[in-house]
């Protein structure tokens, strides 16, 4: 497995996952280098870095310079769900 995916590889997986459009930028920023996103996904350098910082904080990573391998090296059970997810799944309607 490579540290990053090509735009084409990421697009195939993200499309297959049927992610909501509002979270696609997070998926692409996780999987690809900024230079790969220039091939088909509009995300500025500032937005790319901001999203990577958010993801690093969410997943408890030391830096926003993480790779796919970094994410896969930590068991999923080690991640804390976002509060929004907790509240959404525990709401009464």
C-alpha cells in the first residue's frame, strides 16, 4: 500500500462509498496529496491544509502530515467518535 492514493484511485473508492457531498473533501484530503487533487477535485491549498489539521485532531495524530498508513496503523477502536456523531445517534427524534 502506498502512502497516498492517486486521484483516480480515490475517486473510485469515494464514489463507491456513496459519501455525502459535504464530507467528500475530507475523504480526498485524507487519501491524496494536494497535487493529485488538482486533477479533478477543487480544493485550495489553504482548505486542504485546514481539512488535514481537522482530521489530525479528530484522529489524535501528531501532525497534519499524516498518510493512509498512519491512519491504518491505529486500531479503529482507538478513535473517539465526534460529539456530533454521539449526539446524533442518541437523539430521540
